[in-house]
């Protein structure tokens, strides 16, 4: 067990004060001390440190005509940025995101046909360079890059796997590719599963703290990201959220080189083969049969995992859910009323480009922690 040192309390207090300021429009030093329980002299020292780092800024004075006025403080939201990268289907979208989670600039590139190595070593750095130039933001203001990969990803071993729909059938160690990307761009990198990034983005945008949230993404593939009591759940095998491998029949044998039972049936290519469905022409045809088919599968999926984790909110996202919108959401809700013994709060995502926001948030949280521990 690590021995306690005085710097631990200093770092904890810095993070508490910064978090308090970040979560409000404006605050005074008196408010910080009163609400956090940190002593006034300590608050003054921490505020001075945060001002020196450029992470907060003054916001004028407040108060009446009698007595001393309060000097107000607020987050300097554009002091630093992070880059979030999200892969969906044939494209990668890369965005510059400030400390408040606002996307200021986006660059899109084709990633169709690229394997994971080419994606990390070539396509991502090229697209990021274009983004930085397009944004007009100085490179030194970027904290790093967050990348969501369309596959399972073991963050400890740096192994990408379980993505047969994009022809990834064997586990790939991405350590060397990640190092090359960092060397090319001169920025640190955080990598995770794409839907994990999406659930983090959605969680952040909702302003949740210590709550549960499940995020289902339906698109090129099918997956989920799960936050329990404020913490992203990855699982012992880094497979948490791989709902595509759910099975609803007993005459089936799993094959890890193929898409799972559920994902085989619910993904864009499978729906195109079965119903002739095409995202670009979805508004021109009757989708009632397709919606009923997808709703049945997704409602069964939600019923089964929600009955185990009793998650408060379930978001239905991804390009397919976005295109089918309320029609799909209402159909799934109706089926859940029939199937599920517990109440499910099924909602649309409120965070646009949740993958970009979540990927950037991973970087911001990690790098700010390091800054506040100096």
C-alpha cells in the first residue's frame, strides 16, 4: 500500500477545486471554500495555481453597493483542447474539443478498407494534421488524442480484437502503431472501444455523477458501452458490452471468427440483404417491417442485460437508430412494456458526436490530472 504524503492531499484539493469551478458558470473563492470544505488560505493558493496554468480566468466582480465585492472565477474553456476520433463504417470523424466538451472543428476522412494498423499509423495522423491546420488552434494547446476503435480493445495489453464485420478475426497488438502515431504528431494518445467512447461522451453531456448509463450503438456492427455507478465497466476480458454475441436460440454454436448471433442479424449490411435497406434512401420506402424486426431483437437484448444490471437509463444510438429515430424508439419501448419486468428509461442520445466528445474527454481527464499533480 502506498504511503500517504502531503502532496496527495494537495493534489486532491486541486482536483476538487478545479472540478467545482468547471461545473459552474462562475464562482467566488468564498463559495469554493464554503462548498468544498477546503480552508480559505488553501483555496487562495489553488486558485493562484490554476490561474497560472491558464485553466481558469477572472469573470468580473459581483456584489451590492455595501461591503467588499467578490472576484468571480470561471473555467477558461478554450485554454486547452483535445482531439477525439471516431470510426463509423467507411469513415473516420476527428474533432477538436475544448475543456467544456464543445466541438469547434471537425475533419472527415475515408477509412474504408483500412486495417487497424493502417488506420492508426496513417489515416488518423493525416486526418489529425488536417484538423489542426483547419482549426487554427496552436498545436501546444492540444492535450492529446482519443481514438475509439470499432472492435474490442484491452486497454492494459493494447490488444484489438473481435471485429469480424471489418475483417479483424485475430487479436492485434497496437502498441507499436500507437507509438508511431504519438511520435508523428507529438501528442499523447488514449485508445478504447468506440462505444465505450460514446457512452462516456453521453454521460459527460448529461452531467451525470455516480449514476448508471447504458449506450447501445446500431450501425456497421452492434455494441454497447456501460457505465455503472459512474465508472466505465470493461470486464475481466475487456468484453463488457459485446451484446452482438447475445444468443436467443439453443441450436447455435459460437464462432469467434464470425459476428455473434445477434450482430449477424442486426447490422447495416444484414438489414440491406434482408430488407433492401439503404441509409441514403431510407426516407423513400416503407420501414415498418424492418423496424418491427430490429425492435424485437433490441428489446430482447435490453430486457436480458437490464434485468441483470438494473441500469437506470438506456440510450439507443448509432447511425441506424438515428435514421429510424422515434419510430424505432417507440417500437422498442412498446415491446419492453411486454417483455421486461423492470422499468426501462429508454431514451435518444442527447450528445451529438458522442464518440468524439467521449474520446476527447478521456484525454482531457487524464492530462488534466497530470497537470494538477505537478
